[in-house]
C-alpha cells in the first residue's frame, strides 16, 4: 500500500478542512437548485458533516486499536 493508515487519515482530515472552510465550494453548490429533493446547500452541509464525523470516528477507532 502506497499510503499507510496515518497518512490516509491526515489526508482525509485535510480534505475535511478544505470542504468545511472553503466558501467558494458552498457558493457554487448554492447556485444549484435541488439535489435529491433537498436544497443543494442543505445537501452540501449534510455531506460535509457526515464526512467529518466519519473521519473522526475512523481515526478514533484506529487509534484505540493501536493501528494508526
């Protein structure tokens, strides 16, 4: 495997930070009207929150197992 688990988690956290802190992505999504029956900006925030939550849970699980 090219990336070890620690590097993969760090990369995942960097993607989380970019998604959460970059307003132009939100502004671009806001221009779209509907996605899966929901307003696009609500879908964007749901996606970002699920992605951030998943990364924290995975990092915690790996750290508690001592595999990170």
